[in-house]
C-alpha cells in the first residue's frame, strides 16, 4: 500500500491505495507524493477520477439485471408478464395472483374483440380492430418465445449478475450510461400511450347521457358481449372491461419491448466495458512513460498482464451467455 497525499482545488486529503488503484482512479494532472518505507518521490499522473476506489466501493450499491433499470422491473410487474429478472423464478404470491387476474381480463378482452370484429360492419372492424389483433399476435409470439426458453434466459441473467456482482466503477458507469438514454423516452411513450388508450376506449360511456339503447357500432373498439340492441347495464361494464383489456394489452407489449431492449443494452454495455478497459490499459503505460521517471512506474508489466487476463476471462463469460441466447 502507498500513502497518498494530494491537493485538489485547495482541499487536501490522505488515503491508502495500491499502485493499481492510483493508476485506475486517476484523471486530472495532479502532483502527488508517493511515499514508501525508505523513499519518496514526486511524480505526475493522469487521473481518471480523484476518488479512491476503496471509498467508492463502500458507497456503491451492488447492481444487478433487475435493479439497474427500475422501468423494466416495474413494467414487467404491472403488465403481468413476470418475465425472468433473476437467476431463479422468484416472484411473490401476490404478483402471481395479479398475473392470473390480468390474463383473465385480457382473455375476456380478446374474445370480445374477435366477436366484435365478426359482428361489426367490415369497414369499422378493419379500421378500429385490426391494430389490436396485430398487437395481440405480436405480444403473444414474443411472450411465448421467451417462456419457451425461460431456463436459458434465467441462465443468461445469472451470468450477467455474476459479472455485475464484482463490477468496478467503470462497469457501473458504462451500464448506467448505456441504459440512461432509453429510460425517459420510454416513460413518456408509456404514459402517453396508456392515457390515449384509456380515453379512446372508454369514450362510449359518455353516450349514456344521450340515449338508452346501444349497438355494436357504439363501441370505439369492436366488441360483442350481448345481442344488440343492449342497455346501459351492458354498455358500462363491457366498456370498462375493454378499456382495462386494452391498457393491459398495451402494457404487455410495452413491457416486452422494454425487456428486450434492456437485455440487448446490457449485452452492449459489456462490449463497451471491454473496449474501454483495453483503451485505458494501452493508454496508461504511454502516459506513464511520458510523465514518470523509469524508476517510479505506476504500473508494471506484470500488472498489465494480469489485467489483460482478467479482461479476457470477462469477455469469455460475455461470449458464453451470447451463445446461450443464440
């Protein structure tokens, strides 16, 4: 360990760091005093971050596939998809009951929609109902594909979590930076779409103030719950069911999109991490030779070799779960 004393923007502090930690945490050109048992020397280094790794690791919450993207986790729960989020299929009983309720609503919604398309005039059926049918087919196909390979998906997530469990600051920053650009757009898209679907599907309820007898064409989304004409007692509950079904259908597709995007970006982050680490490893020795005397190298060839071996093992792990997905 080295006793490091540095002054940064008028603030002095003292930390115990290894040579490797100094080297991997540096960023601003700063004069530091490297003291050992019998000698001390002044040198200059290029610092990536003037924060010791020991202190950063103590403050850093362990990240994993689930908690690094709360949007993905929340959408997965609310939609009732309950797609794998960890290495095991561990969801509380409450969410399993909730999923059964959601799927029941969606089943009723799908049956009523298909029946409505059959009995509604063709023009209205194609105009208002075909999009919902396409979304149902697409969401069902994606969901079936993931559930059919559920064990493989959980293995991939477990391997990701194993890597993230020992992640350093660079890994954490890259993962968060990679995911951040999609969070806000997906939130805006999700909220706006839920509001739009709700308003459009529930709109027929306002007709109760204008008349007492209703027909299939009065629904905005094709549906058939009873022979026409039908009364308010049929219109109101059927419209509510179709609204809930439409919202849950959107949430199901939305959750699948977020989940797949999250999975791809988590993989992308691993490749970016490898590229970043390689760049740092080959960049630092050059900076070191320019700024530090030969007898006070911060990084030895042995350390570089060890870091490269670690990076190769990391890349092998990444490739292993890529092949699992293939």
